[in-house]
C-alpha cells in the first residue's frame, strides 16, 4: 500500500512527523464532524478523512499556526 501524498513531501511542509500526525489527526476529526473541505471535492484522491487532511497539507491550504498553542 502506497501512501499518497508521500511522507517525504509532507515533511517539506511540516517540520516534524509528530506535528504532521497531530495536524492531520485534528483535521480528520473536523472533516468527520462535518467541517467544510478546503479543496474542491474533485481534487481529492482519497475517500477517507485522514487522506483528505494529508492532501490539504500537501496543497498548502492547511498549515500549523506557530502562534497558537493548543495543549489539549
């Protein structure tokens, strides 16, 4: 099974694997809860919320805000 997008490409956008996982996880939960998608539906290759979150990160529309500290 290949992961799309690749972790190497995603790590160019997010500086650590931990941050990448946390961001994708939180966004996937938002998508599951009914949050609006950040890309047009036709642009997603994945059907699953985690894959969609990773695709949003790769597209550059989902980023970590360095000024926000959420310790939940």
